[in-house]
């Protein structure tokens, strides 16, 4: 069973809980994960900066952070999505805020499922997987964002 909780922290995000749950479940199922407890938390720039500094040693905001918490039997984790940053990035790359949120939720979920982007090879593979899932979860739309 895949359980997904959504918390609307301090970020102003206009997306339904049902939609976010669908994105996480579909990503995990595509990755072969059948047992998971995931929480997606929408945050603002201020909290993003604090978490990024505390857990990654970087004094800056970021768009998404994923924290694995569970055991091997059940994938557990938290995904923190910066809604304000998503809106800015969406404008910069010419996509809707909804599409950018989709990309960030998928990206964070892929991290929890074991993907990493610490090397250029891993980052390329992860981006390819992310693009495929975004296209799949975005019916009727074409194209991919390269970043």
C-alpha cells in the first residue's frame, strides 16, 4: 500500500491534495515501489533556506528536498517543495506553475525511490526518467524541460 500525506506549510500552492497524491503514487508505482509512506510538504523560501542550510550546509533556497526515513520493507520519506521557487522557475522556463510543481514532486519522489543526481551521468539518467514521468502524468501536453 502507498500512503501519501500532503501538508500545506507556509507555501501558497494552488494544487489539490488528490492531484499531489496521484503524482507520488504514479511515480512510485512506475519505479516498482509497492509499500510506501510519503509526506509532501509545501514550504516557502524562508523555510527552504533554513532546511537547506541545516541539512545540506548550503545557505540558499532550493526548489525541492527529499528525506528518506524508512526501512527496506516500507519506503518512508518526506518531500519539501518550495512553492514560491516553483512559480519563479515556471515563469523562467515558460511552463505553468502546476507543471513545475509536478516536476518537483516527481523529482523528490524519484530521490526517495533511490535515484540520485550527484554526478553528471546520474543527473542525466534521473532527468530522463523525470521527463518521461512528467510527460506521462501530463496528458495532452508535449515537450520536456531541460534545466
